[in-house]
C-alpha cells in the first residue's frame, strides 16, 4: 500500500463497525461543523485529523457503551494505552478493538 491509499477494514465486521463509528463521530462532532465521511478511514487519527479533545473521547465512549454495552469498555481500552498511543490512536485501532470484543470467545 502506498501512502495515498487508506487502509481498508479487514472484513465485514470491521466495515460495519467503521460505519457505526463514523455515525457516532457525526453525533459527537456535529456541533463543530461535522465530519466528512470521505475523510474518515481506518487511518484517520482522532487527535491529529479530527481534533478530538478528551471530552469528545468521553462522549464517544458514551455512544460506544450505548451501542455495544459492557463488552466494549472504551475507558478501559484507553487506560491501557500510553499518552503517545492515545494521541496517535486511529479509527482502525478502535475498529479492531471493537470487532475483537464483539467476537465470541472461541473466534478470538
């Protein structure tokens, strides 16, 4: 893959999660002018590309909990990352985490 190509979701589960996260980001960032669907890819970074602040991540966490329940704990996921990892967090990393949490234990 060259630098002009964005990473694609690994499979149907990831593609569905990406679509759901895109919708959540519209809800979170809507009051700030929204986001462009074409601009959200697996490589999109929350901080660098979307300018999400910590309060926006908390709001996104609320949306994730409402949608996925206890099996996806965004706060716990973030707590396991270092500061640089949080700053560089991509949509694709979150999609992979959610897809993994959504699989049955025998599928992981």
